[in-house]
């Protein structure tokens, strides 16, 4: 079903208590750009990042140290914060950060050229509640490998995903 310039590909609900989820068979030669909408919830009071990795065409999660990212965190309670890191085995907080149940994170992530055998780029923005405060984040990332990818993995840095965690994937025409 097409809505505007988006073509729905897949929706995945994550089980309460899961620590990792693979979203497979979503990237193909049909699109160069994909939109991922995510809603990440925690099932405890432990702060957690909803991290991201790509899955190659053979079905393996890519966990080599070839991910880089940078972000600008737009705090509502204090000054803005910049962050960056290179040569990591994942994109930290690609799908947001959250802590105290029922606080959550909602994000929109664009993935560029994941199926092509070239570097894969990401842009992301989210809105989240953390430690009783609201904040937004603008984020860019890259996987510096010439790998054809067909899906992605999200995993938490601590605790587990809570109920109502969901990923929606669209192809952008």
C-alpha cells in the first residue's frame, strides 16, 4: 500500500522482555532510501539505548567496528549537547534512549543505499523522555563497509524492551 511517496514494507512488534530483534527482508533493489519509524519502551527503570546494526544479505548481523555516528541532543532542561564516536560495532541509540517505565522514545530514521554494495548512511531524529525530562536528538551515522544489507537488528544496552515497542519500515519512492 502506497501513501504519498512511501510504500509500506513491514511492521514488527517486539515482545516484552526481549533484548534483541532482527527485522529481516526489508531492504532490496527496489528502493535506495528507507524510512523506519520506531517506538522503543523499557520494561524496567534501567536506562537503555535502542542500538542498531545492519544485517547482511547472508542473514548475519554486522558487528564489525565500522560504524560511526554523531548527534546533537536538544535538551529542554539544560543546554544542548554534541556527541560523536567512531569505529564502533553498532550505532549507539540509533532508535533512541529511554529509562523509567513508562517513559519511551519515538524516532524516524532514514537509511540510504543499504542494499547497494556501498557505504550505508543514516539520518535520524527522535523525541524521548529520560529521567523525567524531554529531549530531542538529531543524528547521523554510517556503516563503512561495501556490504549488501537486507535488514537490521535492534538491541538494548541494558534491561529489555518493554511492551508496545514497534518498528515500521517503508520504502521511499
